[in-house]
C-alpha cells in the first residue's frame, strides 16, 4: 500500500479497536502509558494509548522514526492535555 493508505488503515484500525477510557477509571491512577499490545488487547485506553498504538504500528509498517511525532497539546476549552500522533509523509503532516 502507498504511505497514505497505510496511515489511513492504521488510524482506522486503532480507532475501531480501542474504546476511550480514562486512566483514572481503568487503572485507579492518572497517566498510565500502555504499549500498543496492551491497549489493543484490553480494547480500551486514553489519548496517549491511541497515539502510542498508532506510532508502534506505523513503525512496524516501515515508517521512519524521524517521521513520527508523539505530540502533547493543551485543550484550552477542557483545560486538559491531549496526546496525538503526527506523521510526516510525502510532504504532508498528518495528525491522527
């Protein structure tokens, strides 16, 4: 598959298989960063778990480490931090 197709497929795959669940509800504490295998096996995780799963799967699909960026952003409306994965591919920056 072309890079764009691999990005879209992995993004859809992770989004369909992980249901959002806050770490404090799932683990009884804030900010637990799970490996992709754990989040996918459990079928739940929070924003950084989505981003980490996408990062690890894209890495396994042949994307270079230098093109993958785990980004922490601040949601000014909810006043909370949020993690996303950014991928540079063919001159485009994808935010997943």
